[in-house]
C-alpha cells in the first residue's frame, strides 16, 4: 500500500549533494515527491511510495551521500498527494 512520509534530515546535509542523491535513490525505489533545503540547514523531503521502498529510503536518508554528516532524521506520515515524479526544489 502506498504511503506518504514527511522527512526532515538534520546535520551537515546542505552543499553535499544530498538532494540530488536523494532524487537518485528515490527514482531507484519508485518513490515520488520532492526534496528542498530549509533555512535552518536541514533538508525537507516529502516522499510517496510502497512501504518497503520508503523504509529503504529512510535507511538511506540516515546516511545520505558520502560527504553528508546526518545527525537526525525525523519522519511523520501525511496524506497522499499523488506526485508525478521526484523533484529538487
């Protein structure tokens, strides 16, 4: 069953290709949504996909790309928005 997750990644996650890498991972896992940088230095992602794929995506978010230093990942469920693809904002 498809789910929607709101994800916020804290740490050294801007300027390290986190959003581009997240898009690549999302596309591999058939996940739609978007990723954007926030003014507080975090990355915010809304992601939709099958639960097992979202679990894999969250696991990836806890590490991120090689230059990232992830300190914390917060997730919450939301309402499905039926995104068409995965975009970087």
